[in-house]
């Protein structure tokens, strides 16, 4: 709530108090859950399992990469409709290639050979970052027509879909089956948190830079926002590498022993 309303309200004191309290609650939550488990209780989340480095890096990857998508939904609509004066129909259709490519990615990941599966999350994040970088470059150089934008958005959707599907599949193989509900619940929660933070942070960035009005300012603002998406996508790539590193090492050792 404070992230969503802070800018419009002028960042009053209550927004900062809420953010501080929220950060303190998040920091205290694992300790409380561990204490409940140590006393024989039933914690909401099996922190001992989910706090492992592989699971932790996977959740960071999902949160950051998907957060850029939710932010894109908001900022792209603002850019096309408020900045360029396009209709809601055009705005929605421009994003259609992203959605279609995301759905296609699931089928592609299912057909990957087992040895290629560990590198898919990193490859997907890199493709996502490349799409964001290409959008930023196109806007900075004045090539901002909807057909080119739609094509690049398709590449971004494919990258996000590969990363998402491959990483979810990876999580299901590294966590014992009896902890599947914990993984499912925490994954859903972190995606929602990432989406809310992404919309608030990147939405504030875009709106603050486009507040002067006009298509030129809006285009520049969306280009800068896309460049910021690129940086976050690269961070997600690094996190995805950390999440799958042990699997890659195990595959390499297996090949050496054959």
C-alpha cells in the first residue's frame, strides 16, 4: 500500500513508517517460524528447507524477473495510452506477442533434453534482458513503432516463459515431495511481492520522468525504464546461475565419469 500510494500522496510520514514496519516484519518472520518448529509447532513455512541456497536463489530469480513483467504491464499501458495517445485496444494488442510467446515457452521447455534443462533459466533471463535492452535502444534512437515494439515484446515473453517454466521444474526436483505445498505457497507469495514492488518502483520511475507530458518525454521515460528492466534482468540471470550451479556441476561430474 505505501509503495502504491506513496508517490500520489507526496510520501507522507505514514508511508515510511509502514515500509519500515514491513521490512522489520519480513526480517523477523524466518526467526519466528524456526522457533515455532523448534517447539514442535506447525509453522506456516518450512524455513529450513526453503532457506537453502538453491531454493533461495531460485525464488530471487522468479521474483526479480517476474517483477519486471508486472511493471512492464503498467508502464507500457501508460506509455502507449497516455504518452502516445493510442487506444486501449492498440495497447492490449501490442502486448499480445509477449503473452503468446510466454505460452509457447512452456512447450519448448518440456521438450528440452535433460542436459539442457539446467541452463534454460539463465538463457531465458538473458533473452529477457536482451529484449529489454533492444527496446531501450530502439526508443533512444527513435525507432519506436508498434510493430517493432511488438516483435521485441515477443522475444521478452519467450525469455520470461523459458526462465519461469524451467525454474519451476528445477524447484520441483530439488525439494522433497512433502514440501511441495511450502514451495508452491512461497513461490506464489514472492511473485506477488515482486509484482507489487516492481509496479511501484518502476511505475514511479516512469511517471516521474514523463510528468511533463508529450510523446517525446514519454518515449524517453519508457526507454530509461526499459534500460532499468535490463539491469534487473541481468541480476536475475546471475541469480538463476546460482540456483542451477549445483545441477550443472553434477552434470559435468557425471560426464567426466562416463
